[in-house]
């Protein structure tokens, strides 16, 4: 009830209705103008021309089909929307600022060919997996790094807070969601104390993801001595840039310790409150050389937020402990401001290189055709492909779209399980006891094309075994979805899911 009241009286109830009202007025205005000026034949011709353009562009087939339907069925609406939204590029101001910050960031990351060769020699089959991120995207491969995997928020939080308390120089925090509650209160108290001790504390949070927070909570944090920013301010307006969010979860301490994963700073993530049954999530902590990439990722976003006040990246490259667990680590990030779908391609690479098994956790199973076909081919080739999704949804429509994608995968031999105690928010890939990813990336269009994301690709570390065990333990409390379950789905539900699934690539 308290959360419902917060939503009803919060910013969301101002911003969303106003944005929808503007969208409605925009469509009505275009419609009336088309009728008044008798230009419907021109708009119909434009819709055909744009449909041809859409068909011939380099894009996912589902994306093209959805736009073609709108352009041909509702040309008055489809033509202006296609011109406004269809290129998937960020608005100029947001795009130029983040590109500049990204260029600054990548200029500080250098690949050690020796480390790349060394990691590949341990398993020559991994050459393409490692080299794509290193050579095409610029993300180094590191040794002298160790990690710890957390199978739940309850396991992660005490360690997270303890590491924050150890900070001597700086703490960098970036999250999609921060929400009022005991978890945020505990962490802010630590941050306030560290700021008083002279530690540099910098926080970035997504303004839409944290929509239930007070409008200017960043000012509250600033009053505590914490340098805070709201990424991409929510505006009560029908504008494209609202679609691009930072979905990253990055914490860096003294360039020596870093955290990432699915967990946000809110009580539900550690099950202090239960909204969707038990909230299952995961995170990873790394120490050592690979932390530098995480430091640079955060500083890149900070550089964008500061605008003309440039960031001196080099002053944060503090010496780190020469730890190591025999593994190799490749932290990566993904941005909608370029043509490289980093997260999707790394996911695809793990699927196509799996020899014996690939186990996947994802809250939303909404793959595009490329990923879907790769999963199907892997299963048909004898790879044990298993995916765990939620049984209790956090978003009903999105969950229905997830279920709409079960059929082709299950019929091809992919085993899909629903985590019956509640909501599975973990985002991990584990393959053949030799490769794994932990991070923020969902298997959906938003993560692959619209969001800022991050993750860590790992190979030959003992934490891969811990991730596999966590997955196998979760299978014990998950329900296998069968072809019979698909057949028992009523026709109206199937039609509803099919319609929803058709328009997923547009949002």
C-alpha cells in the first residue's frame, strides 16, 4: 500500500500522463492536417516508400515487420513515427555527449596482445570470443584478477557494505534503480561517513529507473558531500531520448574492487520486502587489474554528466593488488550510440561456441531472430541449452511476451524452466565450465539496442563452477515448461501474446 501510494503521488503520475497526452495530440494533429490539406494520397505514397526503405535496411527482421505493419496499416501515424523513432539512434545532444565520453574512455584502455594470446592458448577455441571484445570493441583481457560470485542479494549486501567501508580514496556508484528503504539508508550512511573522511564519493543513477525517488534526490546527496547525478532526466514530454537509459550497475572502490550484476539498491533485491515472491538475483565482485576497465567505464559516464568540466581519468588509476585465481577477465560495456551491439554479440558468441552445455538466467526472454536461431541451432546440434525465467512476473505484459517466445525454442530442444518461488532477475551465462558472463544485460531488445549496459566475460576461473552450481540448485525449485504446457494455452491468450510480441521491437 505504501509503495502504491508513493507511485500514485510520485513523478510517474505526472510525467507519463503528460507524455501520453502529447503523443495523442501529436497523432490527432497529423490526422486532422492530412484530412484538411487533402494530402492522404501523398502520405500513402510516403508509407510505401518508407516501407521499402525499412525492408532494405540492415536491421532485425522482427523490427522490420513491426514497422512495415504500422506504416501500411496506419500511414498517418506510421510515417511521422518512423521518421522520428525508427533509426534507433540517440538524440543529438545525448548522443554527442556520450560519444565524446566514450572516446575519452576507450583512449585509456589498451589491449595487451600477450595476455590475449595467453588466454587463447589455454583454449584455442576461445579465440573469437575473446578477440571480438578486445580487437573490435577495445575491451582488454586481464589476468592478475580474482572474483567472487554472489548467488543472492542477501549474500551480496554485507560484503558490498564492508568493501565500501574500506574505501580510502574514492567510491564510484552507478545504478539503474535506487529506491527508498533500509538498503539505501544503510548505504547512504556509509557514503556520508566516507565523504566526511575525505573519500571522493560519486553517484550516478538513472532518473527513470529511480522514478519513485524524490524529483531532486541528487541534490540531497550533494548536500552530504556526495557528487550525484540523475542520468537522462525524466521530462513530462513525448521525446525520443526518454527511451535511452543507463541500465548499468557499477561500483568501483579505489580502483581495486568492483561489483556488477543484476542487483539494484532497493529492499526487494535483498528480499527485505517481497513484491513478486522471492527475488532471485546475482552479482560478482572482482579485485585486481580488471577493475581498471570498470573504473574507466564509470568515468566515461561521469564525463558525460559533467559536460564541459572534464574528468582527469589518470588520477584515478591507483595501484591495485596483484591478486589472481588463474582466470582471465574482460569487463565490457555497451552503448546505444554506436553501430556495435556489443552485449548481443558476446551473448551470441557464447551460444555459438558452446560444445556441451550453456545455462542462461534471464528475467525477460525476448530474443531477436539472430539470438533465437542461435539457441535453436545449438540445441539441434546436441548442446544442452537451458534457460531459467521467472514464474512470478514483475511486468505482466513483458512476461506474456517472454512466454510467447517459448514455443519455437522448446520444440527445437531448448529446455526452459520457470523459477517457481518468485521472480528471477539474475542475468548470467555459463558454458562448458570454461566461459561465463555476469552483468546487467537482459535477453531483450531494450538491453541489446537501447540501454547502456555492462558485464564481465570470464574464462578459466573457479567461480564459473560456482555459477553453474547456483544454476543447477535453482533448477530444483523451477518448473520445466513442456510442449503440453504450450498446447494447454488458450487461443485468446496465444493471440494476445502474438500481438504483443509483434510490436516489441518498436519500444
